[in-house]
C-alpha cells in the first residue's frame, strides 16, 4: 500500500507540474498571438487611413477641374489630409485598445468634419479583415474656409445695365410736324425743252410801280419800267438766261397786277446799262400763262432748298405756285444758312408787345411747333402762351426768311435762316444757279419754278 500511495503521490506532483507547464505555454502562445494580431490591426488601420487621405485628395483634385466649382489651394489640401489622418489614427487606436476581442470600427473624426464644414455626401464602404471591420468615409468638398460657410456660386448678370437704360425716362421734346401732303410736298420737274419766241414792242404801255426801297411810286412806259425792275431786283452782271427769266417773270407780274387793279411793290433802279437793256429787249412782250391766263408770277430772292407752296404762305390754291426743288441753294446761295443773334433783353421787349408775360425759362420763349416744305416754319409757341406764324416771327425780328431755326445760349437768341424772301414762285438766285451751273435756258428756268405753264407773246393793251 505504501508503494502504491507513493506512486500516486509521485504522479500527482508530475501532473501538477505538467498542468502548470501547459498553462504557462498556453499563456505565452496567447500573448504572442495577441501581439501579432495587434500589429496586424495597426497596419490595416494605417493603410486604410492612407486610403482615406488619398481618396479625399483625389476627390478634391477632381472637383478642382470641374467647371463652375471653387478651387481649393494646395496648402489647404495638405492641411485637410494631415488633420484627417491624425484624427483617424487616434480614433482607431483607442477603439483597438478598448475592444481587442471585438470587431474594431474606424471612422472619420467628428471634430475634423466640423472644422471643414463642407461635407455634402457620405459614402460608407465595409471591408472584412479577419475579425476586424474597417469603415471608410469619403468626403466630397466644394470649398473650405475655416469658420466660414461655403461660398455661394457666383453668377454674372449682363442685362442689368441695358434694362436700366431702357427704363430711364426720356426728356420731353417738342414734336416738329413737317407737312408732306401731296399739295405741299416739293418735287423736281423734268427739264423742259428750250424753244424760240417772237417778241413785240411794249414801250407804248404805261405802268405805275411802288418802289420797295423808297416807298415812292414810279411811273413809266412798259419797256423802261421793266428795265428798271430787272436792274433793281437782280445784278446786271448775272448770267444772260437768268436776266431773261427775270424780265419775263417781272413783265408777267406787271400784266397780272394791272388786270387786277393792283399797284405792285418791287425793286426799281434807273441807270441800267446797255447789256441789261439788250437782254430785256430779246424777250420783250413774253408772258407766262396757265390755261391761257396770265399767271401771278411772284418771285423771291432765294429759297430754302425748295420753294414754298403758296397755300402755306397766303392760303390760296394756285396750281402753278407749288413747292418745287431748288437744288443749288444749299451749295451756292449766299442767303442759305445765315445767322442773326439778338440779345434776350431785346427779344423780351419784342415778344411782350404781343401781350405775353414771359417766364424765366428763356428756351421756351420761342419754340418751333411745325414746319412745311422742308425748312419753312409754320407755327411757333411763345412761352407756351400764344402761337404765332413763322412769317410773323420773321417780320418781328427782321429775319431774311420764314425758313429758320432758333436756339438760346448765354443770354442770346441765334436765328439761322435759309433763303431770302417769302419763298413762293421763282427763286432769283435759283434762276442764276440753274443758268450758270445747270445750263438752263430762260424758258426752262421759268417752267421749272412755275408748274405747268406756257410761255407766249402777250396781247397789246
């Protein structure tokens, strides 16, 4: 028994030692296993952190190349990558140390995401690595500003300026009405064919004319009085055809006035030379007629690029006194574009005699309201109180023509006139220019300015 007991005691001691050794070996093996496992988890975490950094940087670089996106500087990208990596390492280490036997979760630090304040979308990807699950987060950003909200996209508006210009109120301007009806519109007659004419002696006829210069009446025989009128109305040195046209027009007017018991008021000047006398003699006794009747052959010094329709000047409707073109006026007529300046004090005196009390707005004192036949003024507003005709303004201020413009500046009114006279009928300067520049004969000149007429030998009276 003693031997058996000693044997079992011996075995018992060995088992204790064996069990102890087994336990010791198991502990060493477990320690080595856990250490290697810990190192593996650390490497995995580091590799995933680098993937997160690379993903963030790649996503940022891709957004940099997209149109209409805000760019992130290279310095900002480095700071974001470093901050994200450091935060992720700290988080992952803490998770591993606390939960070695459990799956470890690695996520982006909330603190770093708050600083960026630019997270739009989050993509979660799960990857199984042995017994550990690693969660990766992809952060897409558009623009990063510390402690500031993401900036809004810029928009460019190109229509603001144009819209404002359209909406601006335009200054009120006076509407100028220009008559263009069939009865008043100027036209250019075709050049008539020149003809030859017979003449007759008119020296036995008696006429009385009131001198436009002296106001005195002048009485003489037909031929002498006609030579005085031509000498008083135009220059004796003018083109021969223009002098002939003036002689025929003047004699026609004498005959018309005599038939209607009118004493004509014309320029008369004695002492005419032999040249003028010879030219007048070559057309002696010729008159202008319309439908067989001697016409009212009025004439003026010059026109404003075209003659005026008689209906606009005197109100009558004579088919041969229509507005016609006078194409040489603007280039050669010395009366075209003449200016006259009058002080505001003198203008005020003249206008107040018309029964108005003028305001302080000088530019409103004389305002053209309407025109006819181009530049001829039809009506004028006087300070918005009364309306006068262009002819009346011409008379009040001694202007050459009722075809004018007016402006006020620095205490003076400046009138610019076009032509000289009433503008109806033949233009004397126009006749000279058509003869000298256009090569017209006297009858072609007369048929140009007096519409639809004929030229014939007058009957004795």
